[in-house]
C-alpha cells in the first residue's frame, strides 16, 4: 500500500538536489543484447533545446571501428510518449557473434557523447511467449478530500511541507513486467497487453517494448481476479505471438474504498508542523502536548487560534501538491 505519511512530506534530498535537465537528444534505454539477425532498438528522449527532425542512431563495431550499415525507422504500434521516441536500426547484414557495438546519436558534441553498448549473441532467447509475465496486485491510496498543508521546521536543506486529509481512497494497481527469463528477447518485440474484465470485456490496451516496469492498470473496486492477454509483435519480421488469457487473484491485498486517515500514523507527523494545517488544530495540539511531555519541555503548545492553516502563498513541494490535487481527483476518477 502506498505510504501517504512518507509521500506527504518533501524530503531534504529534494531540496538539496538540483534537477538539471539534459539538453538535446539523449539515449534513454537500449537493450544490452541483440540476436545476430536482430535489430537494435533504442529509446531516445529530449527534454529541452530539442533539435528538429528524428534522431539518427549510429551503430559502430567496437572491435573493428567500422560503422554498421543499415536503415532506421520509428517503432511501429507504439503510442506517442511525450518527449521520448523509440527507434529501430536494421543492420544491412547479420551482426558478428560476440562482438560489442556502441550506439550513439548522430551530431552529438564529441565532448558530450553518450553511448550505449550492445553485444551480439547467437544465444538470445526469442521465445518470449513461453515465459510468463511477473504480476503484482497492490493497494495504493490518495487523499479523498482536499488535503491541508503545513510547514515543518526547516532542515539544513530548507523548509519542508506536509499535506494531510481526513480521508484516503484505496484502490488496486495491477502491474505487469517481463520475467527475468524474457528480458533479453523482449527488446525485439512490441508487447501489447490487453486488460480484461472478469467477463472478458476489454478495459484497456497498452503497448511497450523492453523490460523493467512494463504496464499497469488501476481498478477503483477490488475484483476476485484481474485478467490480461499479451500479444508479441516481432520487430525483426512482424510475426506475432498471442498468449492465452491469464488471471491473477486479488488474494489478501486488502479492501478498496474510502477510509478515515490513520491519525496514529499522521498525528506525530502533524505535531512537527510549525503551525497546524487547517482542520487539524486539535490533532496538532495533542501531538505537541505529547511531544512536550515525552521530552520534558515546559512550553505553550496550543496558543494558535482555530482555523489557522497553511498560507495560500506557500509553494508546495511537487509531491505534496500532487497529493493535494489527488484528493480532488479521487472522487471523480473514472471507474475502470
């Protein structure tokens, strides 16, 4: 289950770590192994200062120093993914077994070249349809009502904020990813997952390639089981492999719905606020009293007037703001 207590507070590392975007195109993901007659697939991103046109992959044999001849195209059957594009490089001739190849982008500054390395192997397992995907059923939660925020005593990295609501909404997030056995060959396929209801109706369809956290679907109401079907389309020759429908039980993941916020967890956190979040004055006062009693401090802890809350001028952390907005969205989230 998502830990709102942890997520509601911005961490000191957030305040201390600058978020400097990479300028221009850069490689985001490249499978490390490719079959001899396979293709080189690369995810390319651009966040700022993006050049016009499609990035061009350059594949070079590290042993001979020769640039590999071939053609390039965008990966078909994949939806547009914001700043990221997926490219396929098709070598004109089979790659050499055991050779390592560098993958870079054409036109990069030599002093700032980022490259990936792939190894050609005759032993790549392309039978991805034979390997089951790893599935997980977890409860996550967000604020159901509008969250109130407060400022915590500043740390060495600057001020922190905590956001809290009186109710949370719990829902199921069903995740699927490639098993370890399928990771090597998975980069040669576009994988389309169709999420299905218990009666077989299509709920959602998502396509991706490669490994890692693959796809997920949110269910606002718990079901006895969650079903899906996977289709693999080869990037080498366009052949498809369709797997049978698979269902995963809900098990002991827990109940969905709206629940009161656990103040045994949040009370001590609220007590760290320099002033109480709106609507939580009593909780804040009680937590401060308990803290003062435990530490032996003799101080006035409840001198604020009711209704004192977060200043509207505060700039909430990205996480705190997301949770505050999630409360508004939670009740209107489309049931899927």
